[in-house]
């Protein structure tokens, strides 16, 4: 298939959230966080996580779901370095977004080596690629940060802020959002940036 002819499916945000929630309930029925994304990949889905050297350095890619639907390749340096553990967790969840949302669309893409797969993705129209990435990004955020648990942990962070002398009514600025997101992010083992975006998406911020 000519990558210029590739068309991404239309999936709105509510449908992405619905599928992320349904998938999480199936593979991680426990209400516990953080979500065990690596355990899910290995034991529930029987997918291989394959570290590949220089994946990030040569291709600016953290992780990639291959066309065989059995393998997620990840950057070897990041995978082996605990400092990147949150990033790798999110990257794998992002690829699970493709796994859940895009199997029908990706069947159009010829299966081949890692490099052939990367080249095809790079050569498709930017608009179509952006749609695919938005879908997977939104899926990963919702999958790793369930809204009920997010509200619970965010409420706890607000209580802690109040105990530290910051009344709720004064929590209004971007700096306050960043302050509140940090302890919450540790609970979910994602970056503070992910939590900041989830709080906004789930309409928990700004505070009312």
C-alpha cells in the first residue's frame, strides 16, 4: 500500500475513553494503581516487549507496535534505565492504544521489519499520522489514570496542600496545578505533565 493513501479512522474522545475504560476493566480488574502495564502486556496479552538499541537516537521513537501484533519494540537505553520508567510505561500504554483502536486500520500497512514499519509511518500524510497519535495518546492517559482514582488522589493532594497552608480557594494558578500534580503523578507512576493534562481533560481543574 502507498502510505500516501493511508486514511486514519475517525474516533472521538468519548469513544477513546470508553474503549480505554473497557480494556482496563478486562485486563486489570483491580482498582489498584499504578496500573501494571508491563504485567498486562506480558501475561494478559502475551505480547513481547523487545528492547532495540538506538531506537530513540536514530528514529526519535520511544516504542513501536509492530505489524505482527505480537511485539512492542522499545528503546533499549530507556528500558534499562529506571529514570525513564514512567516514560516507558506511558509509551507502552500508547502502543496499547494502537493495539486496541487501530487493528483494522493497520491491516492496510504491509508487515515487515522495524525499519520498514517506521518508514511507512513516516511517509503517511501528516494529518493521518497526527490522528493516529492523538488517539493513542488519549487512550494511554485514560488507561493509566482512571478517572475515579484520579479524583480520589487529587482530593488527597488538595487536603495536603491545605494542611501546608494553601487554602483551596487560593489554588488557581498554573503553578498550583503543577504543585498538586506532583504527588498525584507518583501514585500513578506517570509524569506530572500527564496528570496535569488528565485533570484538565476530566474537568477537575480549574477548581470550582
